[in-house]
C-alpha cells in the first residue's frame, strides 16, 4: 500500500487531497480489506470527499475505516479524500500513515500493512 503525496507545505485553512493506492501483490485474493487513516492533530477530514476508483462514496470516512471488500491478485484500488489544515501544531508538521487490514482467502488470520509516511508542514497564514 502506498500513500501518494510528496512532502508539502501548507498554510492554516488550506485543503489538499491524500491519494492512497491499496494493491494486492500476492497470489491469492484478499478479503475484508479495510483502509484506515487516523489523521494527526492539526488536520481534519473533509466529510463527503472520499472517492474509490473515481466513484464518490460520500458516507465513507478514513478515520472510521473504509471497507474495500475483496481484491484479486494484481488489483489496485485508488482512494482519494480531502483534508483541511485546521491549526498549526506545536511541531509545525504532521506525519501521516495509513493502514489496510485484510484476510487472505482460505484463512481466518487477518493481517495489516502500513503506507509510507508523508510529512505535511503547516504554517500560519501570512497577512
């Protein structure tokens, strides 16, 4: 799984998109796939902004988990959602890390994978 966003600099109240790619690189289908992204202090998820493979899924929320269902070998799902920088945290930056949980077909064991870490710098507005 990859979190696609270069490190960037924002000002308070700016909005931007996180793009995540969840891929099954294995040889068996995976079931019950759920993507979760708990945003750090200073960021707020913009409700109604989630798309999955270009299709708007208005009720989805990455902080509560987005159900992706089954992925066949070689399949990649693209999830995009909007985030707003609501205030400047004490470190002036946030690090974002998403997780996907899944269960390989034919097993009862669940696994979790993590994305790469993306750093977002948040600055005060300059008047």
